[in-house]
C-alpha cells in the first residue's frame, strides 16, 4: 500500500460526473483503476487487489478523480513490483492440492468417484469431468466455510452473551469480515482455507463489534476477552499470506 499526503492547492468537488473506466499502463499491460472517495480520509492510498486484477485508490472528499489517476500513474513502478510479488495462480486440478483449514489437501480425482467432493484423510476425493473440478471444489469449500463459521459465530456469541445474528458469506476483496448496523455479520468464505485460529480471529473481531461498533479501547478489551488465541499473530498471518487465499477456481 502507498499513501500520498494531501498536497496544497488540490481541490475538487465530490460530485464529479461519471467517467469511463480508467486503465493504468503497468509494464506491458493495463490495469483498471477503481477509485473510492472516503469521507474521513486525509490522504490518498493505493493498493493492488489481492488477485492483481485492478488498482485501487482511496481518496479524500476534497480530491479529484484526476488526482487519483495521476497518483496511480506515478506509482507504476511500485505497482509492477507488487504484481511480480503475487503468487502464481494455481487452478485446482487432478493430482494438485487445495488449501483447507491451513493445510494442503491432495486432490484425489477419478471419473468414477462421486461428483460431490468428500474428505478422505488428507485428500479430497472428487469425480465427474476433470474440467469441472475447480468449480465443484469452490462450492464444497463455501459449504465448509458456512458450516465452520456458523459454529464459530455461535460459540463467540455465547461467550459474549449475545444472540447470534444472521451470518452471510462474503466474496469481498477489500475485507475479511464486516458487521452491519443491523447486526448481520459477513465473513469472507476464503477464510476456510486459512488456519483455524486465523478464521476464528475474524469471527471474534466481528462479534466484538456487536457491542462496540468502533475500534475503541473497549472494543479491543472485548476482543481480548473473546478470542482465545494471539490476535496479533492471526493479523500478521493475514497480512503475510492473505493474498494467497485468492487463488482462482475456474
């Protein structure tokens, strides 16, 4: 991520007209630029999406879209380095592996196996056409995510003395979890591929938000009471390894 402090003299109305999607040249390719205006931002921040498919710039209310474009273009070298550091995409295929709860599962495929994936020791057994393996594994992982996250949510809500709210799986690329004003908790389904303590840390974080809708000392104290592990270690894992959870599934 790159921050750009506010420069004197830059002004712009937040109600700028809609523009065509912007493309930023990076090496021998061009990436779309997604601009997001934030009411509380005091600087521009630039990120690469976890899968490397777009450049994301958040801007303050006073900034212009053109400023975000100039900012992204001026950081093309940084973006190129970030792209080169992304892990090579690996689409699940027979004989390969798929991450599940922090460990690689061997993909045991045979056309005669049942089409519905099923755990067999340290392998995931799946049948049917080989070219549909990735899609079937993604559906299986989402089902496992819902099962595990539902149990996590019930446990942490019981610890907090809260009724368990509605749980929804998220496909967001900006955040791992969120707690809406109506109490609905959304957790990114790809956390099923992370170690258990990492997935559970995100659920505990959102449950703490049911009582403290901020990141105040009271919120952090509640989170420390709820989560049984090392929250800092879980956050470090996500920062270091989180991009790897966005492997393609067809």
